[in-house]
């Protein structure tokens, strides 16, 4: 579940963009169904973090020679990440962005999670829609 710090950051991002760019880039959809979907997907973006954080905790606290004995745990975690990314790939083949065809607060929640995974060395080439959505520049 999204913790209070992440929600506070999203609230600040939302407030800043709404204050300075609301005419150009509103972050909340007008349609009720899209607004509900936005809330759902912001929460779901945390699923990836919930999967990879225990693996990182293990890798950082376990000496390299001890990690070899837990190869199955590491492989299973990577499989779970790939399964979760497959859901996001499916979502992103239906719309341009996470919720709809407009950039929303859900994209603001999802992007740092994917960027963090890429930074940690995950290759997302087999998820072209996810990869494309994370190229916001």
C-alpha cells in the first residue's frame, strides 16, 4: 500500500503542477470512471516496490557467498516483477498513459517506480509500452 510519504509527495507534485500548469496539464481526469481508475492504479504502482524491496533488503544484508544459496528467492522475485510488469504492459496497450490518453497523477506515481527498477539494473525491453511510457522527456 502507498505510504503517507509517497502520498504527500504526489500531493505536492499535484499542487505544484495544478498551480503553475493547470491549463496545460491537469493531472486529474474529469470522467468519474477514470478518476476511480487513477486511485486504483496509484495504489497498484506500489505492488512493484512491495516485490523488489525484500529482494534488495536480502541482497544488501547477505554476504555474496551466502546469496548463492538463495538463488531461487532471487529468481522468483524477478519472475514476480516480470508478472507485475506484464499487467502494466496490458494497461498501457489500451491507453497512451496509465489511466487514459492524458498524463495524470497515476503516471507521476508509476514513473519513479519503473525508473528505480531500471536504475537497479532491470531490463524492461520486453515491455515496450512500459518502456515507452517512461520516456517522458
